[in-house]
C-alpha cells in the first residue's frame, strides 16, 4: 500500500535534478518548478509518516480519538469555521478585485 509514496518521492527528486539542469543550461524560464517538486517531496514524506503511525499520535500510547477534544467542542469550532472561512475568502476575492491592475512596473527616473 505504501509503494506509491517512495516512487512519487523518487520521481519528484528526479524531476528536481532534471529541471535544475535545464535551468542551468538556460532551456527553461520556469524557476518555480523545483520549488513545487520539493514541496511535493515534503508532502509525500508527511503522508508516509502519517500512514505508518495511524491511528497513533503518540506511538503505542495515545490514539487519534483519545487525543481529540470533546465532540461538542469540535462541533463548535466546525460551525465557527463554516461561518468565518467564507467571509475571509470573500473579502480576499473582493480586495484582489478592487486592486487588480492598479499596480504599475517600477521605473526609476525614466
């Protein structure tokens, strides 16, 4: 069941090596690709760790369900998140829309 994680990690690492070589040779302008692949390596490592420890948070001591808060507390936080998160997303979209296209390129005395 875990075989895709090391294979995907190796593919991401190989992709980083190939892409950095392309960047050094000047064949590509997408400098962000190695960063994204490095983030994926971190995600795959975290997923492997989570999968290997599940359901324990503290190995052989405390399970996920023992560590969780009371159901009522979690429901309160969930309802609050359902109300506040759409407001935050809406405000972010609104502010991007207001300021879209207002910035100009920097020019130093030209």
